[in-house]
């Protein structure tokens, strides 16, 4: 019995793309927010852009998690 179980994912390419997009948006958005915190010390106007874009990306990722939870994998 393994502590971490391997997630084999889905074979449906549409669902796979959505799952990849979700995590890309969430992690990319969080990275943009952190970069905004570093830029905030130098250029306040640019930091606001990073905060806004990062927040939108994270929000889009969260919405896509809900959308993905409502999708069903077709029986093959």
C-alpha cells in the first residue's frame, strides 16, 4: 500500500486539456501575484497590473475547477 496513490487521470482529451489549463492558471496567477509583491517595491503601477492579472487568472482557474466538476467522462 503506497502512501501516495498515482492518479492516472482521464483518457478524454477535452477533460485533460481543462485539467492542465486549471493548474496552469492557478499557479501562473499565484506566481504573478508574488512577482507583483516584488515589483511593488520598485514600480507601483506595474505591480498593480501583476496583481490584477494574477487575481483574474486564479479566479478563472477556480471557476474552471467548478466547471470540470460538473463534466462527466463519457464511457468508452
